[in-house]
C-alpha cells in the first residue's frame, strides 16, 4: 500500500443506509409531534391546511434521500434532523412520565416552530432540486420524443 492510498475517500456503502435511517428518524419525530398534537385535540380548519402542513413537516425526510451520494450534504441534513428528534423525544418522554404536554400552549412549543422552519427550508431545497433535474432531463426527453415522431 502506497502512502498516497491512505487518503482515498471512504466507500459510500454507508451513505444509503444512513440516509434511510435519517428519513425514518424524521418520520418518528413527526409521529411524536402528531401524537402530542392529537392529545391536545387541535382541529384542522380544512383539508388543504392539513395536507399543506403535513407536506411541509415531512419534507425534511426527503432531503437525506436526495443527498445520499454526497456525505457532506448528508451530514448537514443529519444535524437538524437528529437535534429536533432528540428534543421532540424529550418532550414525548415528559408527556408520558410527567403528564406535561409542551403542546398545550396556544401556538405549540418551540420545536413546532423549528420543525416548520426546517420543513419550509427543505421544501425550497427540494423544489430547486426538482427544477434542476427537470432542466437536465427534460430537453433529452423532448429530443427523444421528437425523434420518435419524425422517424
């Protein structure tokens, strides 16, 4: 083994399982938030707000799956996901052990805001990623379609 071989990048075998685990952890965070919200009996005003809010709150689960091939981006996704997960599980533990619901205030707890903020950021990132993918792949698809119609 040459001295230069020691600084080769690590294999990406752990990237996909780590991305799936981070997505699952964020879904668990959301389940804890939904459980605390269900205990507090918050009613949704319409189906649109229900699906829009849940879409924003669940969008960070897609970020690790999108960035699974680039470990620096995966680590940047892991920091807020694991931080919010730890704090949410602490609040769920308080609910179970002490019967203290942090969601029992008018606007929810601070994690509700943080989850919404991270979800909005994730939604914007995913929208730009979809736009970028469309700009790369759409011209090729249109070209292939026009060739099939001409030929």
